[in-house]
């Protein structure tokens, strides 16, 4: 009798753990979709920022050492 009860409780515990694992899996999948959607939304802005940074770096490297403000 006690063996059957302990086996049944063990299976019930495994069922609870399986349900929790399933819920975590659903949450991770949802988070992955949200990250992908956000990445796609931000991609044009990221490209624009990279282009601007590249333009600023090119402009800075084309300056001669005499230009600009020097600190003491």
C-alpha cells in the first residue's frame, strides 16, 4: 500500500515538474519571438547610427593635427 502511494506521489511530482517545464518552454519561446521582433524594428536605426559613426570617424581622421582644441 505505502509503495503504491509513494509511486503515485512520485508520478504526480513528475507531472507537476513537466507542467512547469512546459510553461518555461512557452515563456522562452515567447521571449525569443519578442527579441526577434524588437531586433527587426531596431535594425534600420542601428544601420543609420553605424553610418553616422562611420561618417564622423572619417571626418575626424581627415582633420590635420593642427585643427581642433588641445588640452594642456
